C-alpha cells in the first residue's frame, strides 16, 4: 500500500513540477513517470523498514 501511495504521490508531484516549468504534455508525462518510479522505490524501502520493525 505504501508503494502505491508513493507512486501516485510521485506522479502527481512530477506532473505539477513539469507544468509549473511550462513543459509540454510529453515533458509532464516524463516527469510523472520518473518521479513515480522514485516514489515507488522510496515506498518499497519504507515498507521493508516497517516490516522489519513490526
């Protein structure tokens, strides 16, 4: 669940970041995908940490 939230949050963050910089639709998609990957990796690490602690 944390991984999905990280991916969605990252995608929204990336899309907004590219839109703020005046990017085209392709730029927004690229930023969204890149930050979604980063967010899902961060969520995966967080899931591992929580699993180890509990």
